[in-house]
C-alpha cells in the first residue's frame, strides 16, 4: 500500500489552474510472492476521490458509498480493461527476474485519462513502477491517435507491437475511459466540481544561526488541488532551484495546502529586497497578490524578548532613582516630637484593645 501511494503521489499530472479539467485514474498493483493480498488489485480515482475497487479474486468492480447508474456496463468495461492490464503486467518480460528472486515484489501501473474544460478528451497517460521505481511510461494523443513510449516499452516493443497497442488505445482504452469519466462526473459533480478559495499568507522568519531569514509563501484550504503559487523578489519570480517545498499536501477537511520557501542570506537580508507572493486558482476570478506578514516564530521571539527585558530594566532604574531622591530629601537629624502623657496613655489603651 505504501508503494501504491508513492506511485500515485509521484506521477500525479497537474493540469493548468484555469482549465478546470478532470481525470480518471486506475492504480493497479501486481504482487509477486506469498502474501495475504490478492495477486492483482486496482483502485479507481476520480480526480482525488476514490470511487471503486477491483481485485482478481472477486473479478468485480466494487463501488464506494454509491451505486452507479451504469453499473452493469461499467463492470463489463472494467473486467475487459483490468483483465488486459493484469495479463500485460504478468508478461514474462516483467516477471522473469522477480520470479527468480526471494521475497515479495510489486509491479505497479498508474493509468488515466483527462477531460478538458471544453469537454474534449485530453491525453491518456500510463506509468509503470517496479518495486516503487519508475521504469516506463507512455502517452496516447487522442486527437492524432498516436502513441509515444519511453523506458521499458520503447526498448522492448517491436514496430508491430507498437501499432497493435496504438489501435487498442484508439478503439477501446481511450473511449471507455472517457465514457466512464463523464458518467462519474455526473454522479459526483457536487464533490469534484466544488470550489474553495485558498487562504494565502507570506511569512518571514529570522534564522538565528545564519543571521538571515526564511520567506515562505503558504496557501491552504483550497479545492480543487491545482494551484499556481509563485514567490517573487522585487516583482520577479524566484528561480525554482532556490525554492524549497512546493509539494501538494492534503488537509483533514478534504482541501489542500502548499508552501514554497526561500532562505535569504544575512547579506541579502540587509539589502532590503521586497518579497511578495501570488496565487492562481480555479476558484479565483483574478490572480491573488499577497504582501509580507510577520511570522510569530523564532524571529519574532528573538525580537520581542530583548525589548521586554530592556523595558523591565528601564523601569527598575527609574524606580531606584525615585527612591534615592526621596530618601536624600529627609533630614538625617529628624527626631519625632515628644508625645504628651495623655496621648501616650491613649495609645497604650488602643494597643491593649487590638491585642
């Protein structure tokens, strides 16, 4: 399962922010070795929502949380496509080496199609990974009906095999994938077509060890997951090789977050550059520009503590000066006046009453 999630996160294909496109992905796993899991299984994802599950033991598409209006037809399509994928992944060219080694091995395939915002099919893509390491990929161009391959497929396929697979994608795989994608979009439109605007902040934190600073652009709480987040210095985008982060991470409420950071040296920090951040998202009518906001982190504490200490010290000095001046204004030879006898007696009576 960890390798399956690794494959999905590694090979997500991000669409442009304004496209509003949707995708259908099938994450297939073939396990070679003695385990309690099915030999072959598939998780079906509509965008980032798990829709259904399939495994070789049941040979049936199992839906999550709902029943499809086209369930019978989709189950036939799933049996046809996933059956072919299962056979292809058991190809001796893939499994010969693994069958002669000890332990458990996995061959994984991520295959998916895309529907663009103008309701036209986008490219269909397939990626293979052996024990979590990508080893081959292909892309089918729906308009030109051509297939491009790389890695293992490019090295092993003959011209005839390449042509046969191209025809299969033209007449079967691509049309079936787009048909199921449209059906699922109709069923789950309230979930996958929602728009939640991102909350964007630009933070600056002082780095105590270097004397520089860390500038971070943070966007969170947005849906769908596609977003363009840009960190700028003096109005110009910062080079990608200087940026850390940029990974898309899920929030617990089903939305997403992303952050991009730049470490600024002490010399550059003294140059007083102007940093800003921009976000482009499907939920926004216009590009969102954000200016600097101080991060209540190490840098803030580093500034506040000396200020507080200095203020307390100043109050102590002022108090000491006032005390010394008052004491010096009192004569050292001051002697209280003698009390009269009646007053002295009255004072003793009052003291006896209090005791």
